[in-house]
């Protein structure tokens, strides 16, 4: 079955903008949301920069009863879901509960909640550990809390695959729509900028230790030295395309193609799986490479991974044959939230005909990429490809289209 799913709602919580409008205004203008960590004192740690969502007060958006049950990650996700539903013009209470599902991605679960309860355990004893710890730390907590808040009783779940998981969750949401669920809330939001979460991220050895924002996260640059982590992401509302059109919903775009692969064992000398994931996504969408107007890169910022991604892009599209951008250079890598935010950015790019820039990067010529840098580029964009890779070998690719030409 090849019917695409329509995206009718966007909810964005990003380090360079709270809400879709603020995020897009900042991203078009090349405004970075990366700075020295303020959520805890990072002086004792080798990496001290992060993308932090500014100006977010959960009390302004959520009922007080939810605050003891949740940490920053889930609060951001709940608010993003509220905004996405409002953007879609959907009132969940007016729909049958079993007609709505939730599939989100998570890379780390509620690290901040877990840290707080471990501190209670070690400093005061087990009687002071919250009963909410039983689920608030878990990867599926965002899906669970969104579904409970809105009475969504249809198929729900969580996908864990680091950055790639954000696309895998949206693909799973599309499967559920094809099986007959009219509406699925999807995407991802991660937030683990706390000492426990920070130490866990440092173990990857992939975090940039630069203290200069302009030098810290430079994918496809000869000076690449790792990535800057961030918090946030995006929640999307997916609906059956025909049903969305019948109700007169504004359609941001269509999820038209998806491919996923896993890299071979290190040292096997076999080709990494990203090129194949791109080819699968194109085939799933019934598209050719020439149909793609822009690629949103995973942009690891690690030289060997940048090399693999550049090779995959040029193998499919040709050298410098398609614009490539990495707006995540303004937010940091958001783990499960990164690819859903790229999807939202792709839809906004299509709407305004403006490809956002990759910030601070001087493209290394050996990558042979037409990287959009410095300022946004005017272009008619009808089809975009979003790439996401997860630490350990996950590769995912998703092709999205503007509405109007395809089923």
C-alpha cells in the first residue's frame, strides 16, 4: 500500500525558539540556541556547551497535578503535543479514543527525573523516592503521558534508536494510519541536560569540548570535532491524507517514503548502510534522486561519520547535485527530537521556499556537497529528504513532499 500520511500539526520546542513561529524565525535568520550550560554548573566536565530551550516554564502551560509526575523532557513533550493538536485544529475530546494513537521516539528516557529520585534515595532513604519513578524515567513515558492527557486509546508505543529513532517513530505512525487509525501523534522530544545525563552522553566520546559556540559543532568542516548536544524536538500530527483533506485541514506536507538499515559489523569492510536507506526511501516514495530538492543531513560532526554521510549523498545524487543543509548546527543534536525537528523544518522550507543555512561551517571541498551555509537560500522546494543516524549503526531516511501532487 502506497498511500501517504499527511502531517497536519506541528509543535516545536527548540533551543533557538519556543513554538513553531519563534523557531522558524530564528532558523531562517541563522540564530543559534547553543550556549554554555546553565541548567547545572558544567565547570567540572570537559564539554560545557549545549542547546537549551529558553523561557520554558511548565507551570505556564500544564496543570499543577502533572508536575510531580514529570520532568523537563515530558513537560516539553506534553506542551509540544498540545501545540501540534491546536495547529492541526484537532480537539481530542471530540473524537473516539480508539481512533487516536501515540508513537514517539526516545533516546534516554527521563534522566532528570531519575537523577532527582536517586538523590532522594541516597540522601534521605527509600521512603522519600516518588512512586512516579516507576514510569517517569522510562523511554515510553512521553507516549504514555500524551495518550493519557488526551484520552488516546489507539495503538501507541515508543521507538529507541538515538537520532534515527525520530524518523522510525514517524514511520511507525504512518504504518498505524495505513492500518486504519485515523490520527497518530508522533515525533520525539529528549532532554537530559543534567549531571547524570551529561555523564552518560560523555561516554560516547563524540561531544565537542570547544567552549566557543562558533567552533564547537562543525559538520562537513575540516575542523569538525564532535557535536554539541541539545534538548527539545518536535511533535507532529499525522492523519490519513484523504480524511485530512475531507475535513479541510491545512496539510503541512506528506510522509511519502521511508527506508531504514543497520550498519555492518565494524571492520567487516562492507559498505555502511546509509546509502541503501536513502535508496529505500526513494523507492518507497516512487521518487527518483532528481525529484529531491534539498537534503537535511544528519550532520554528525565527527569526521569519519561526515565522510560516510557525504559519500552516501554523492553516491545517490551526484557531487554537489542537490542542496544540503544542517540547521541543527543552531540547536545542537537533539537525539530522538532531532529528526522530527528536521521534518518540521522541511515543511516550513516548502511553505516559504527558503532553505535554512548551516551555521558557522566552512565546507571542506573533499566532501563534494552543495552545503547551504551563511544565509538562507531561496528555492522552490516540493520534495525534501531527511537523514538521521543513531550511535551504534542505525540509519534512517524519510522523504516528504508538499501536498498537491501526490496521493
